[in-house]
């Protein structure tokens, strides 16, 4: 890698880090949902997408990653993939979100089950699982926090 390439890469990384840092502490479901909507635009996707935000011990975003892209009404997610990325990002905590292209953010039984599995896996690994947000699709601005519903 040339010096110019290294400088460009460093500048791109710094710009990305500054953008993620602009969200501050993600200490409420509303802030978490807003960050997911702005960073991923998943509410506009015609198929289900499952994303994770990786957080520092100060609850600031250190990374964002799409874990799975599914069909119109399903996305397959396994805790192994979520926490593999969390470990690689040196995360102290994570938040996950997925969209419901139908527009209705009501959690299904599968949504509740994966939330519980992710919470259990995080407990074992020592990575705090903060929330699972479901974002209504079709460009809607509605969301549902499984934490607020008592599942986290």
C-alpha cells in the first residue's frame, strides 16, 4: 500500500468514525431506532433485513453490520453470526433491529424467540444485549422496542 492510499484509507475511516460518533450515547429505544433508520434505511427495503449496532462501554456506536437479508416476511438469524461480529468489533453491548416490510412492527413469536436467544448468548459472552427494535416498512416511521414490551 502506498502512502497516499494509506492516507486516503485513514481519512475514510476517520470520517466513518465521526459519522457513527455523531449519534452519541444510545441510551433509549427511540435513539436506537433513529440510528438504525438513518444508518441502514431498512424501512425502505422490500425484504426483511436484520442489522446489528455494536457499542462501546459508553453506548456509542463502534460499528454497524447487516447480519441477514431474507424474503418478504422472514429473515434467518443465528446468535452465532451476531456475536461473532460483536466480538470482532470489541463490543461491550449490542442492539439489533429488523424491518417488517408489511409496515406492521408487531413482533411475531419468532421475533420474541430470537430476542431471548440473543439475550442469553450475550449474557454468556459478557456482551450486554440492549434491545431488539422492529421497524415498520414501506417508508413508515413506526417502530416497536421488544425491550419496552418486556422481552429484554
